[in-house]
């Protein structure tokens, strides 16, 4: 790869490092069945995010009921505002 300026080299290095870090921090994981990839794991924060397709069509109270022990979403919780930002 040929660069025409030092700013090009610096930009390439920054973007490469950023891209590498982002790819290392997010991975897919299975939830209920092998290959379903319904969990996204952020390896930097340790948080696991359930795919929104699982709760599609539910309203807040419906999901709240599914979070109860023994229900479909047992062990999950709503993300806090700080975790989303």
C-alpha cells in the first residue's frame, strides 16, 4: 500500500486500530439452540445483550412478566440508561 502523505499514514493507522478494537469487543453467542446467535456479548464490559427479535410484539408489562423466575427471560434484566449510552 502506497501513501501520499504522512496524514494518510496516520489516518490509516488510527482507523486500523479502531477497527481491530471494535471487532475484538463484540461477539455473537447462542441462547437457546446451537447457531441461533441471539446473544451479543460485549467482551469489554462483560454485558450480554439479548436480540430484540425475542421480545418483538411484547409491551413493557409483558416483558416484565417474562423476566420472572421460571419464565422465558429468567436471568435477564432491562439495561440501565448508562449501559445503553
